[in-house]
């Protein structure tokens, strides 16, 4: 999905046909002034205020590993919540 960091923001949405599930997930990565990597995630129900988290990593490899773990979790959404996340 991404080749190197930083990458363009990734936006995913999981929306069920009946509207009971309407989730949003966004991942963004950028370098900070000291050469580290900041990974920002935003998630929540569509139409509501999203929660936000920023994580700081000393190396690109650590940040990439964290992002891969997030993407693996989003990929298992259909099994967990019944609706897959789609790239928006």
C-alpha cells in the first residue's frame, strides 16, 4: 500500500448497507525536525468527532512496522465487524 515513509495520507472507511456500521480510519506519516517519524492516526464513527493519536519513532523502520500492524488490523475488519474497510 505504501512504499516509503512519509506517504500520502491513507483514508479507509467501513460502511454497512444498513448504516449501523460507519467507521473512518486515517493514517498519516511525516518526518519531524530531528529526523524521527511522526505517525498520526484518526478514527471514529463517520459524522462524529474523530479520536486522534500521534506516535513518534526514532527510525523509519519502526514507524513502517507500526503502520503495517495498523493495516493488518484494518484488513481483518470484515472478519471482526462484518464489513471490510475500503480505501477512500
